């Protein structure tokens, strides 16, 4: 239960900061929202939000909610025998910055996650919800929840980041958090 709300809240905070730092991305998402919605957000409508989904995925790539995974191994991985009981530490924060899979990894580029740009990418190059048979059971719900909340905010407000990315200074605790929080300005949109 804890992970289900804290990780999603952290992810949305990072996403709002990145959206507020990239006005061109914000305009693209808002244009998509205007095209899809003329009422409240519906489940079927969420599937149409490709741009917003790419923004969320790219936000999770740069700032994964869980920056560190500890796994207990008991199998063979990529031809290497891993003895049963060995602990493995996987660091999505670092993994998601591998330039082989994400050129210019510090750049915020949501289009990386369009289907045509994701072809051929190793399935474990991007693991914000872990991977394999023990991945996060709530990942679909988390994505749906983020789409609903972010769509609702961005339909009614313009977002402006009040800090540079460098000022945020992420802390790799249980959840990836900015050292002193994230500050944004919301300006009500005129229709």
C-alpha cells in the first residue's frame, strides 16, 4: 500500500517539474488533451494519450521513483550462473542513463518512448517498475492514475518549474526525492 501511493506521488512531482521546465512538451500534451477530451477523463480515453504516456515514461526514466532494487538471485542470467542466495543490486537511476539505449541520457526527450523509437531497445534497459516475473503488480494502475491526475492538472493549468534541474539534487532514499522539494507555479488556463 505504501509503495502504491508514495512512488506514484513522487513520479508525478518529477513529471510536473519536467513538464514545467519544457514549455514545448507542455504545449504538445495540452494539445493532445484538448483533442481527446471535452469532458471528464474516461478509461478508454486514457489509451489515446500517447504523448502524455511518453512524458510519464521519460520522467520515470530520468527520475525513477525507486532508484535502487535489491534482488535475491537463484538462476542463470545472460549465460552467467548466479549462485542461489546471492543479492544483486540494480540501480535503475544509472541503468536508465546508458547512452547505448538512451543517447544524450540527461536530455528530457519523451519521443524516445514512441513505439517506432522503442523498437529494438533491450527490454531491461528501462525498468522503473522492476522487470520479470516479480515486477510491480501495480504498474498499470500507477500509469493510469498518473495519466488521470496529470491530465486533470494540465487541462486546467499551465505549469512552470521554479527550480532548475541542478537545484533539485535528487536523494536516493527508498523513494527518489529532491533534497528540498519541488516548487512549481500553476496558472489557470483560459479556454
